[in-house]
């Protein structure tokens, strides 16, 4: 979740005419820190994604600190104040682990994310997200796009293109996160294709979709 906070907020905050970070003009957002966010000014939001590799120690440490600051903000703000109706019981339980900054590079994979801690989502909400994801995700993306348009964010930052040989690990890491039956370390295209087919059939069955043309 911290990764997607970083991706979504970065284009809004880093522009010269950026959004106001708080109702108090003298106080910014809790996760905007000089040793984290402040060191990522030259990194585009499209460079933050599952499977990304940061080999330079200074960038890796800045990314790590930023994700750590965002995780703490999630725990102290939305997760703390989103409660069940008429009660003080929180909907989402967040546990943050104590972790040290990396000395070298980092890879945004499952093991790395788990080192930050956990966020528990109630089964009913998770089931709803799973069943209605085809509609929920586009609605959220559209809402965020409208917000960005409100801040006149029409320019696109450049996305560094790299050769396939440098991106194989990222491709298969993302496949392991997104597709059923793909385990960490699998490097077989046939397995990925089969998992994509299963995912397609699962979505068609859940959403009662007609055969795709």
C-alpha cells in the first residue's frame, strides 16, 4: 500500500504548483521527509513499481525511508481513524516492524514488502474487492485522474526504457504477485501464459462475462 501512496502522491506534490499539503499551510504531509521523499526529486513516479530494482545505495535508501515514512503515516492516520459504524473498533489493523536501512540496493519484491509489517483486511472486504475488482479499480483510477486534472497535471514525466535483459526479474516478480499459481523464482513463460489464462477464465466466471472477441 505504501508503494501506491508514493506512486499516486508524487506527481501531485513534486510540481512547482503542487497541491497544498495540509489545511495548515505551515505544516506538510506526515510522510514528506527530507531524508526520504526529499531525496527522490529526480525520480519519476513511473519508476516505482512492483519488481523495480534500485542498485544505487543513495536511491535505495531514499526509497526505503520514504516507504517507511508512508507506512507509519498509514498506521497513524487513515488506519487509526477508519472505524466500524458507531464504535471505536478500527477496520484495518496495521503492524509496523522495526527495520534497518539497506546498505546496498533493494528490489521491490514480496520479501522486501513483508519486512515492513502487515495490514489486515477483513475477509468480507477482501472478498468484495476480489469479486468486484473489475469495477472498483477503474472507478478508483478515474477518481484519482479527476483529482490530478484538478491540479492541472497534464504533463507526463519520462519513463526510462531499459533492455529486456535488465527487466526479466521485474517481469517475473510482477507475475508472481498478480497471477495465480506463479511462485517466487519461476522463470517459465509457459507457466505465466497458463496463469494468465486461468486468471482470465476466473474473471469471466465471477463477472458473468461473455466470451471475449
